[in-house]
C-alpha cells in the first residue's frame, strides 16, 4: 500500500498531521487515516477559542465503518475551524492535506512541534 505522506509536516502515531507557518499550526488527518476510516460522514470539532492539549482528544470523526477520536499534535488555542467539513465531511477523503484540514491552533509550546514524527518516521509506522 502506498499513502501520501507530505514531507512538509509532522505527524502523530494516531494519524494526525500538522504544519506550521510560524504563528499557527494547521491540523488534519492523514491519507492513511482517511483510507482506513472509509467514507467520512460526520466531523465534530472544537469551537474557536477552545484550548487543546497535545495528545489529548479534540474531536471526533465518524465514517460508515468507525468512530475515531482525534488527538491534537500540539497544545494551544484554536484560532480557526474548517467549517466546510460540517456540510462536506467527504473533504477528508478527497483532500486530507488540503481542503480537508480541521483546525488552526496558536501553539502554547512551539517545541512540541519538533517532538512529532517526521514524514519518514510516520511512513515507517504505517507501512
């Protein structure tokens, strides 16, 4: 099996990804995760202004096969939520690294990003 694992982001073993532009991090689920889930039918995400904690649950994704908790790669304050997912959860299947992003977070500890898996480390985990 071959899954898209972009090298410009960091990963959790639980199949969430994150990218950073310096001030905020963007979070989503990986190509592997969306493939394992199957057709996504529902997404539950926190409100803007909520606090998330590294490796703690921040939401839920539901597919025709399973319900999975979503874990945050970093701690911080939610600054944006991809509201398109509420009406079109299938974006997670179609474009997990682009239009299917979930949250943007202002990290409270930027060093957490550096502790996450690299693309190669994540790929080794799923293959």
